[in-house]
């Protein structure tokens, strides 16, 4: 056991040393309590005093400064010793607060893999944490029930297990919508089955869920007269956009499962390096200053909705360039900074859900990381990520890539603070052994954009029509239309039509 631990530490120390190489300079620069505590944690970690190190990193979490590095070391602590429940608790506190629920799910699953077969109290508690995450945060009662059952199998007489099982059975009895929703996927193309399910949802008081199911079938052309009438009675005819910016808890439900928070955060940090390695100019998209729509000349409905959408998404109201041939479409040109391009029909459209969908979908790509992620080839993104990883770890992974040398040069020009944060993020991403599928992540950005457009426009048929303008209607968008996450988000944002 001790020898295994020594071997693990040998592998980790090179990563740790690289990840914190800038810490002394940072301490001298800002003198914050966080940096002092963080440096003490690193010293304890390197000295092998893991219990003390975890205590320092927990304090870093409480201070809420640059907590990305603290998270990295907390995760390494439970990799070394999966019995460290204090480290798990600190990770839970931080990731839930950041809205990174899927990452927390992965941490718990990795922990359970290391604890498997021990039958310990720590293993039971880990299953209970996972069950509570599914029930309380991820709205996945089926997975929650499975996790609770695993806890019961290990310790059938544990009081915490008994309490969770009581909650589980009470919730499943109360949430009669889940078995109803389970049949919607098969019923979407069958008017008779779909009608029965919509009426069942209505009779159980799930009015907005019934409206969304009816809206979905209207959009697919499979609605019967009752569903068509329900949609017409409750549909959004103007514009209803939340007054506040979407928060982490909203994005945790809205984001596609492959749209990894950590990878997105890293791309935000390294976006300037991506621009330097693979620049994209307005001229590359055949845009010139004569196509720029002056703010004073911009049609009032378009200008107002652009600002409302920018506010709710937390992005700038980017300049708009006119391209007549785009018609109703709106896109982003991922220059530095990114800009919007819109067809004449889009610019002159009235304030209706269709325009909201198109604007929101495009404007999710105004974040720098999403702009480069959705526009640059995967080989470019991978070259940048691996350049950061080599700088952090001293390894030679990807050194034979033709882009490796240029990628290293542009990464070296990033601001010092961003480089430190990017190193820590790269170490976390590549040390888990999950692989780095940047193409999968890039494709998921469009799926998240589709979902955001549907949520904020409030009209499923309008969203489906907008999605078809760009390509084939994605199955993911159809299933999100009537999902529990969509229902819950609408309720939280005051968009329900029940």
C-alpha cells in the first residue's frame, strides 16, 4: 500500500510542481489570504502531510478566490486516499456552488470506482451523495433510485439510507409526471398515444408539461385537434424574456451533457491564443465596413431584442453586419472580437418568438471560448490545449504535431494569470484519463445553443422551424422540448404557460 502511494506521489509531484510554479510570484504580487493558505497547502502536500494539505485546500474553498487550483488538489487528495470524506465534502460545496453538477457526478463515480467492494461506511455515504445529487439537482429520479438501492445493498440498516429511501418512495409517488414522460418519446409520432399522454399530464396538474408535449407534437405535425387547440390557447405571441441573467444553476440544466463546463472554461482562458494561431478576420467572411449596421439605423425591434438577449445571456450586444442573402438567419463571425451577421428579413422581423430564437442561438457563441470552439478545427483547439499541458507538466505529449511549436509560442504570450489558471485546468482535464474529445464538445455547443433559443423564445414550433433553417432537426432538441429540465427552467424563470 505504502509503495503504491509512493508511486502515485512520484507521478503527481511533477504535475503539482508545474501547476504551482507561479504561486510564489503570485503571493508576492497580491498578498491575499487565499494565496498564503494555498501555498501552505502545497507545502504540506509535497511534504506528504496529506491531512494537513486537505485542511488548507478546504480553507481555499471557503475563501472563494481562484478556486480552480484548490479543486485540482482536492480531487488529487481523494484519488490518493478515497476515504477522505472531508475532501469530498469540500469538493461538493464548491462544485454545487459553481453549478458544475456533471463534474461533481463524475467525481463521485470515480470515487465509487476506487471504493468498490469495500462495503465501508464511506462507500455507503458516497452512494447517498450521488443519489441526493440525482434527486435534488439533476432531476433524474431513476438514477437516484438506483444509487439509493446500491447504498441499501451495502448497509440495509443504516439510518441515513432508510431516510433517503423514504424520500425516494414519497417522491416517486408524488411525481406522477415521470412515468407519463417516459412514454412521450414513443408517442411523439402517434397522435392517439400522444393525446392520451397530454390529457394524463393535464389531469395530474402538470399543465406546462402538457403544453410542451402538445407544442412538440404541433411542431412535428402529429397533434390532434385537442393538442392543437391547447397550443393555440397558451402559446407565446409576443416576447417574454426573463429580466435577470441566467445563472449557473440554470446553465447546469440547460447545457448539453457533452458541453463540459471545465473545457469551456479553459477555452475562455486560451481564446486569445487560438485567435493568434488561427486568426479569423471580417474580410475572411467577405465583410467590410460598408455592411456594418449603424446603431442609429438598426430597426428598433431587432435592436431592443438584441439588447434583451445580451442581458439575459450575459454577453455583449455585438455589432451587427448585414448580409442580404442570409434572409431570416443570424450567425456569429468568430473574429476577435466576434460580431453578428444577419439577413435583411431577420433585421426587419417583428418582435416574435422566431426572432428571439435566432438571436439567442447565435448570441450564445459571443463568449470568446464558444466562438473559437464552434469555428476552429479540432486540431487547432487540441494543439493549444496540449501546449498548455506540456507547459504545466513538462511532458512531451503532442510534441510531434506540426502545430505544436506555433501553439507553444502563442500560449507563452497569454497573460500570466490566465496561463496559471489554464495550466491547472489542463492538468485536471488530462489527468483523469477520460480522453479529450474536442470535436464532441464543439458539436455540443450547437445543441446547447438550440436549447437556449427554445427556452427563451418560449415556443417549441418556432424553435424547431429555426433549427431546420440551419440543418436537420436534432433529436436532442426534440427530447429537450418535453424534458423535466425544460419544465423546471421555465418555472424558475417565470415562463410557464400552465
